[in-house]
C-alpha cells in the first residue's frame, strides 16, 4: 500500500470521485450514471472487489436487480471488505427480495445481523423486516423494525423494545 492507497486498494481521489457521482445520481440518466460508474470502475483492475461492487450498486440503483445480484456475489467472493462488504450484503439481500427470493434475503440478513454491529445495523433491520414481511412473517418483521426504531426514540425506549420482543415471544407473565 503506497501513500495514496487505502486499505481497500483504492486511492482517496477515486473514492472522492465515486462519492461525488453517487451524490449526483439524480442529475444523470440511468444509462449515463451506469456508464460513469463503469468508467470509474475501469480505473481499477477488473477483478477489484470495489470496482465490481460499484458496478453492482449502479445496476441495482437503476432498477436492474437481476444484473446486480451476480456482481454483488462476485465482489463478495473477491474479498470485498469493510463497510462496502456489509453494504453489499444488504444490497444483495434487497435485490434478492426484489426478485422474489425473500427467503434467501432473510437468511443473508439474519446472518449479517448476527455477525457484528456497526452504523449499518438499522439498515440491516429495515431490509430484514421487509424480507420477513414478504415471507409471511409479519409479526417478526414488525418486531425487528420496532426494535431498531426503539433506540432512536427520545423516550419509551424500554417499553418499545419490550413490546417488540413480545410480538414474537410469549409474555412470561401469562
């Protein structure tokens, strides 16, 4: 790793240009946006996990979950790490759900939720709740969503967390 390369094998300039393009996604047509992401990705080796992830995310964000899924899997197989790895799991699971494969989505997100904790925990919970609802597990979905929301409430965190738990567990007082 040289002075300008970070732990993901990309440099700060590439990361900045990528972030700026994502911030401006709504200023581009879908085709133009994917082409611009493709151009940035082409600056890295073709098997670079960050490049593959960015292409997957561009397809996903422009309504092509079917094209994103294999790229997310490829990026993960190539050793995608850090925050991008967790984002890839969340986005892969969301894409699978969009393609009618909610059970796979639930499995991925449940494993991801159990794997550790960071600032993306609520995103994991949101997409897990959606996938659970799609599999007919609505009470569990509401429980997951309320549990994630409870920590953000200015008051009633304990009560909300308990009610969320009781949606899926029997009340021990009964």
